[in-house]
């Protein structure tokens, strides 16, 4: 019984202590990394990540904001090509309802 308790404490300690001393970058915001990846990925990959249809997103961009885009363009590229902000593009993307 004591051996089992000792092994359990050792395992818990390893999971609690090792991350403190790992070589991961400090202060990295995972949400920021996801947002950055979303801005630079083609809209078809963003749609896949969000479990949406890229053609429907492109249709909504065209109808709601008169934005012409390709599924191969990233959110940043679409925004830049249409003189819009990334937030305006994302608002349309996230307002697209799932089929």
C-alpha cells in the first residue's frame, strides 16, 4: 500500500513540477497563436476548422459586404484586397450559419 501511495505521489509530482522547468516559451498566449493562424490560413482551412462550408462563407462575404474572395485566400489577404479590417471579415465568417 505504501509503495502504491509513493508511486502515486511521484507521478503527481512529476506532472506538477516538470512543466515549471520545461523549455516552453513563457508568456505565449495560445489564443493569440490560434488567432494568428486563422488570419494567415486559407479561408477553406478556416471553414474546416470551424466546421463550416467555405462556399457559404464566400457567398456571405459577397452578399453581405460586397467582398470578392477566393477559398485559397487568407482572412488577411481578403481584408487587404477589399480595404476592410480583419475583424470585418471575421464578423461575416462567424455570422455564417451552419447548413
